[in-house]
């Protein structure tokens, strides 16, 4: 299947990347090329095959439910574009 | 006095230990080469003072008899590893100015082993690329030149690492490999590089691209140097849920080029019609070298090989779209806030301005293949084909211990040559991606020069956790290839 400019704009919206109409138009053939190429996977018979979840067999570890880190607020905020009163600051969300 | 920058890691370590030179002399020699090689653009940040501090500590340690495994050895650090107090960008504008407040596990291990940091190495943006042309800080240039004088790619994504090692700006460096990002640049620049089994090296503190594939590894000029470096990078880390809780073997001590009793498989699917005849000829030489080392050669089949690249280009972008959601302009990195913009507009403007074109392309592909209605057709299907690709290797390894293949389908190409066509660029990873999808250890080493005088690489792939087997077969090839060529200095 191929995608059009509106689909590109919808995907860009989902990905939170601003695109102009011209940029979206330019992406149409690029993305269609790549998607057309990966679609060849559809011809592989995968009946009875489980999707891979772990590339090397490994078990997920559990640890005790205790605090192992913390009290580093200033370091957490050190790289914030805007930090105020010990918080991350963002534009007003609720009118 | 010998030029210290021509020494290998093992020679620096041993010569320093034996008092032939000081760590400060070594570090100053490499820092001088770096300062004189700006044209190559291999470093994003140079840290000569950090390197000197480590060198002085090594000199003091030698005086007091407390040497560490890498005392006296300065190295380069790919800019994907978070380094406390030193800018880490993944070669993206969106992280420009980001100064980590913590150290990645792999880099911390190297520093505690005594190594010093010469600087942060340039790379493809977020490790997405095969030519080092997607960096926000400019292309890295290979020290090798085409016959017509054109500037060549050092490969990617670890292109700063490969260029710097080949140009004698550092004796070794870290790399990361998601689909070939250590092996392909090593092949293009006439050096060696190893990607260990997935889970050997902690991913903690490495800027994430595709978490089920990302794996740190070593790059250097010799197989022994790779063993030394990797030994000091690997190991269990409770902070990475996919870290393997296994002891780290003594790979250097275990090196042996005697391959008697070993079977090496030659996968027929890696010899497609139209394979570059010079690469096919080098592969044949590799077969002869392995036989000479005592190995038995067997023909094997990896029937799903042709599906590896499309599988990779669904799974890697899908994981990237999820991992890179964290760059929101709130907690770290760049923020773009248009006048009167709300939170959603700020996210979109920040990401539009901060990410490069290839990164945006992959995030969009990943978002699409994970979106409602397409998830099963693309993503689940790719995860199933990945199972089949891994199964191909399992079956091949019932007939052999290791595999020998070329590393890349061509020698280094000119900068700009493939930039216009993303798909042509992706095809460069055709021989490296399958082992990544299966999580297997794999190494590239230089086999010889093509008729244009450019390096070509051979790849050894091993069973899970058999880094020793990979290193040993590579050592046998290295001894027989006798590769000593280096780029003539023009920079």
C-alpha cells in the first residue's frame, strides 16, 4: 500500500514532528520507497512462528522494592531548558 | 625515538609498564595528532586535559607499583556514551549542550581500568547512518583517499572512531553496533572491530537507538587490542535489564590462532549474483587462510538472509520511534518555543528543529509501522521473520563453529555518493545486519586492499557468547593477511 501527503502529516503528528506541506510532500516518495521495499516480508511463511522477544535467552530479574537512588534533584534538573522552583517548567497547558 | 602513535594498545601498555616511555608522553603525542587533524572532523569535543589527568595518574601508579589493565592507554569515546561533565550529543542538535550528570557503565569501566579520554568521537546522528553524513556536526572524512582524490566516507555510524584510529589519532576507541556500525566502518578504514554478544556490554548510559539491537564494542588496529579493550568494557550491570549475568572471560589470555578442530561455515547466500569480484576473491583468500590455520571449511545455508535488511528497517525504526520520544524539550537538550505556542506545539517545533532528516525519516517509518491497523502487518511480521533469521544461524551452528563472510559489499565510497538515496545506503549493511538481528558476536578485520588501494574487510560471526572463537579465527586471518597498509598522510 502506498501513503499520501495526508498520511505523512498524520504520522508526523503522531511522532510530534512539525512538518510543512512541502516537507510532507517531499517525504511521500521517500517513505513509499522504504515501505514498498520492506513489504517483501509479507511473502515469508511465518505460520507457527513466534515473534522474537529476546535475542539472547535471559530472564528478567527482580530486585527488592526499595529506594536505590534519589535526592539528586539538582542534578536531574541540571540540563533542563527551563527549571523553576525545583521543577521542570513548560508552557501553560490548561487555559 | 619511535613514533608513539604508531604503537598498538598492547605495545603502549607493555612499553609504559616497562618504563620505555611515560603515559604523559603517549597522551601528548596523540593529542598533538588530534590537534593537527581537524580536517578529518573525527572529534566533536576534544578533551586533552582529561587525557593528561589520566596519564599523570598512570605515571603515579607506575611509580607506586599499582598499575591497572589500561594504565597509560588513551582512547577515543564515541559520542553516544554519556560522560559525566563532558558534552554528549549523539551527533544531534537536539542534544547540543547536554552535559551528563552521570557516566555510562562501559565508559566508567574503561576509566576505572586506567584508560584516559582523548575526546568524544563524531558519528552518524543517533547512530543512524552508514557513512557518517548524518552528523549535525559535519561529515567525518576518512584518512584514505580515492584514486581520483575524492574524499571518502569512514563508514558509519562509528565513523569518528574508525577515522581516528586509522589516522593514528587514538590507538583504540569505543563503538556501538546496531546493524553494523562497528564492523562496516572498521572495514572501510583498514582497522578491526568487534561487536560482542548482545548483553555482554551494558547499555546503561548509552544514548538509545534500537534497544534490542544496540551493543557496545571495541575498535582498534589489531585483534589483540580488541580483546584487551573488550575485556575492560564487558560485564554484568544490574542497571541494564538485558545485561547478561556472566563472568567476563580473559579473552586476551585465551588468544590462539591454532584452528585445528574448528569448522568454519561459508554461507552461500552471502555470495549473491553481482558480488564485487575483488570482494569475492578476498573471501576465497580468507577461506585458504583459515584452512592453513587448521580449520575445516563447510558450506552452509542461511536461507532467510535476503529478508534481514527489510526486517531490520522495520524493527530498528520502530524501536527508535519509541526511544526518541524522550526528546521533548522539557528535561534536557534543545527547546524551541514559538511565540504563544502551547505544549504540543513546543514538542513538535523542538523535534522538527532538533532532529536531522534521516532521524526524522526513521522516526516516521517507526511510527507508521507501529500505528493502529499496521502493527501486525509490519512490526509483528518482522519480529517473526527475525525468529527465522536467528533460527537459520542456530541450524548453521549445528554444522560449524564459526562463519566467514565479507564485511561490506564494497570498499569505502565517496562522501555524497549515496546520500540522495536512503535505500542504497541501507543496502551497505547487507552482510552485517543478520548477525545483529540474531544478537551474535561478530568481528571485522582488514583482509587486504582492492585495486584502487582501499581496504576491504572480512567478517567472522560466532555462536552466542563465543567471542573467544571469533577473536581466535580473526587472529588466524590477521596473521596470514599481514595487513600493514595505512593511509598516506594528507590532512
